[in-house]
């Protein structure tokens, strides 16, 4: 399978895959009654004046679009984390980052005075936490599995490490010290 070599494209792909996973899981938890509102309604509530308008199809499209933006931003942060720290434990990194990203977004949303769609019950909030964990797991897996190895090169810890190859100066210095000057004809050095 061909891997993605561009970090930005990898971020967008991972974010969109995470968005699809979030949308499916969020819809299932909403239909099962665990969540009072979908993510789309919650996001739309930031931009429309009432709860009823947040349920319209145009508001749902707006909410889905805003969730897409948030998903790509979260995937960008996770992409930077995983490509800088390595692919080890990408699932755990993804879950923790997804929950943290979702909690930060919910905190920001709940602080806005005009937000009419704040989830107030514990079950809805726990559903959102689980949804964010699944989002992070999907994004982390996508980044680790779809990213080219070149994105995960580890930078040197410092520039004081000894080089693995001799420089030209060291090669020439070694060449001149290996010449035996004691057995040359006409040499006055004995």
C-alpha cells in the first residue's frame, strides 16, 4: 500500500476518517438514547439562535462542517505528537489526545454565553468522552498506519554527537601520519 508522505495531507485524511467514525458512533449513541444531542446539533448551537433551529437540515450541515474543522485541527495536533515522538503506543496517544481535545472544545463551548446546546446530563457527557476516545483512536491509527516512514524520522538530540563517518580533514590527517619519513633516501633525519 502506498503511504502518505505529506504531513498536512496525512492530517486531513486522519481528521476526515476520525470525523466519519465520530459521526457514526455519535448517531448510534443518540439513537440508543445515551446522548440527548448529536455532535452536529451541539456544534450548530454555537451559530444559530435556538435549539429548534439547530435541528434543521441547514444547521446540521453547518454543525457537520464545523465538526470537520475541529476534527482536522485535532488530527493536526495528534499528527505532530505521533510524528515527533514515534509510532509506539499510537492507540494510547490517540485516545488520550482525543479525550483531551474533545474536553477542551466542550469547555470552550460551555463558556460561551450564547451557546444554547450545552449538554447538562452526565450520560450525554460520558457519551461525548467515549466518542472523543474513539475519534482519537481512529486518528492515531490512521496516522501511524498511513504515514510514510520518512515522517517519523527522529531528529538528533543535539549536534554534539560524534559523526559516523570521518570528515575529509580527518581522512587526510590520517593519511599523512601513516607516511614513514625515517627511511627516505637522502634524509638527514635519523
